[in-house]
C-alpha cells in the first residue's frame, strides 16, 4: 500500500495570498484548512492567519 501523500505539500511553499490568487483555495480546500488551523502568526499586510509564518507576507507572532 502506497503512503498517503501530504495534502499540504501539494500547495508547495507559497504564501496564502498567492495560493488564493492561484485558485488553490478552491482546488485544495482541505489542505488549505490545515495551514490555517490553530494559527500562530498573523499577516500584517493581508490579515490572514497561519500556523506557519513562511506562508504569510508580513508575519507577526500571535501571543
């Protein structure tokens, strides 16, 4: 049995705003949800939140 591919890996290492512009939200909703569940950072530019600061344009740590 082949290992289950990581759905988040499918979205590469792009920032969330770029993924939305590229329609990745519509195409990979479940993988996108994993990037924003239990957020640790907020983007000061676009207002999105993520659990990976590399996914945001201007990340600021949430306290």
